[in-house]
C-alpha cells in the first residue's frame, strides 16, 4: 500500500514470476537473493505516504444510497444520496511502525475533506406526495489507521490492508439554501452522517487495498525490468512470505537466471542466514555467487563478452611502457595505418566471492591484424588464462572496478602463417601486455557497460548514499542509505491516477 508498504520492497524486495511460494520449513536453503529494509528506510519512504493516501481518497468511487424513514403526520419519507464527491482534501502527518511478526502500522492524522452530493427526498400521505432535491456538503475531519500485512501471493509480495479503521472527529452537514424546512435537516443529519461514515470507510479502505496491490505490482514490475536485459532475465520469486521484525522487513528470493542456453537449477544449499545482515543501514542486498555465475554464463552465451578495437584507440593502448622488445609481427600490426583487434571470452568466466573481493577466472582470446583484405597480411592470435581479484565500488552514479591479477598464463600464440610463437622473451612480453593493457581495458569496458546498463534502468535517478559492496566467502552484501525515490512516486501516480 502506501509508499512504505510498496517501496518497502523497492529495488528488489521485490518481484517474482513463479506461480507459488515455497512452503518448506527452511526457505533460506533456496535463497539466492535476500533484501532487508530497516526502520530508517521506512521512515524515509513514509514521507510521501500522504500523497498516496490522497490518491486513494480521490480515486475512490462512492455509490448512491437509497432508503426510507417514517415521520409523524407525513408518512414515509423516501430519500437518496447521489453524486457524492470529495473536495478540499488535506492531510496532516503520517506515522509508520514495524510490528514484530505482524504488520506495518500506518497512522494518518488530521485528514480534512468536504464531501458534496445531492439529497433527494419525497414525502407524502393520501393528501400530499411531493419530490424534492437539495445539495449538501459534509465537513469532516478523520484519522486513518491501517495495518498492512505482507504475504506471498503467486511468488510476489502482496499487501493485505483489510485491518483499516477511520476515526471521525467531525462530521458536519450543510444543506444548500434556506427554503427547506428545519425538520428536514434535523431528520437527515443523523442519517446522512451515519450513512456517509459507513460509505466512506468502506470505499476508502477498499481503495487503499486496491492501491496497495497496484503499487506493489508496479514496483515489482519495475524490479523485473531492472534485472532483465535482452534475452537475459531472472526469476526472483519469493521463497516464503516476507519476515517482519520491529526493526526491519526482510524478503528472500530464488535468484534463478532465465536464458534459453542456461538451464535453471534451484539453490538447495544456500549459506544465507539473517545473522549475515545488520541493521545500521537503510537497505541491504545479500547475493549468492550461485546467482552471479549463471548470470555471467548467460552473458557469455549471449555474446556479451566480445569487443573490437581499431585505429588510434588500439595504437594508444600500446603507448604503455612495457619491458622487453615488442615481437616483430605485433610491431608490424600496431604500426600499420589502421590496426584491428578482437577480444572475446572462450568460455564463461567463473566467479567466486572471497573477503578480498571477487575472484574471476577467465580464458580469453585476442586477434590482432592489419585492416587489409590481403590474406598474407600480418595477424596474431593469442589465448590466455587469467585469474584476478576484483573489488567494486559505486560513487557519483558510476561503478568502479579495481582488478589485481593473481595469475596470467599464455596458452597459445600463433601468427598468420599458423606458426606457434613460444620464445621466452615473447611470452614475457605477451604476459605484460595482458597485465598492463588487456586487463585494464577489459575493466574499463565493464565499468562503462555496467554503469550504462544500470542507468538504462534508471538507477541513476535514485539518491544512493554511501553504498558499500562487501564480499565474503560465497556471497556479496550491498548496503546503502538512500533518499526518497521521487521518480517512482511520480511514475506511479501518472500511470494509475
């Protein structure tokens, strides 16, 4: 519901595609991704709860009502309330509370509104039978209390706001004009007040529940899009209903990669435990390396790890001062008018999380040649095995990667004539080339590519404060604070209201 409830799971807490939630005794065993939203985050998100509540009040449909009363000497008085609308809506403040193993408690104070409508009535006996119509206004002041329970429905986070209470502090009826007899106002004041209370409560609480789940779906659809790119997607179905604590809400997701060439497999031995996350930051993501490796494999199968470099850009790379002498064939290629290089992964890189960072093992190939149709033009082919430790950080809306090589070995080097080049001096030079030129260039591509991918999904619109990326054996934790995501609220209100 309201912003705390929906965006509580913002960014990831989150979405799903499966048709059911696991009901096993230990949902942690199949957890690939976990998300924790703490009380400070709920307080930030609660800042704009009033805007969502206003949308619910305004969007609610108030039905017409009919009835009859008996009046001495007059007989039956038939009446109807029609065209009930809300005007001059204002909301004071809202408060949020996370209730242990229960619900998100929302209290909205000082909701002032004027309800306008038309009162139609007819009264009569055997002597008299008349029909009348008079416009009315009702001034109201209301407090609203909603206890929102989060649960798992078809793999998604859903909200139940049926525990909804409206407390009326004022309800004052005004009939328009002075022509109507005073007994009419006296007759209908209590009735209209009572009836309007029932209708407003019923429709507002119904609308709040509808808005809650519309917004939950909206956030989760955005999350699914954020974790998808081209043919690569992710099943982040819930493994159980979200956990509610007095200081945080936590959700647990499968984190299974969806790609036609990468078979999905359930995580059965996840190392996740709630004890691995703290409560000092607003938002936490726990991600198993069993989730990241299939993502990398999907990217490899999708031919994402192929790059071409040409001309001056390639020549500038070799301005780096390397010890030893550049092999003749490489010198011929680089000094040609328009040299070309193609770099690609021969197999999917393997990731593993360790306290020092992310260990990446990769087998790659590079082909360098001159830009010539002559089949006899010089060409060089190199295969290399590389293992590096990568540390990641995010600042100023950009991803930064720092790679430190652990080992580099040259598997194969051959020239355009098909001859293997295996002189020790050449091998040393090629290792330096991989270390000083190849790895930094690949890292720069990854930094730009991943930042661009995140920006395309609007991560740059979020105010992310002091993010930390902490790796441990088998998993990574991303923890951060954030400012209110205004763009999500604007998008939601535009789309739905």
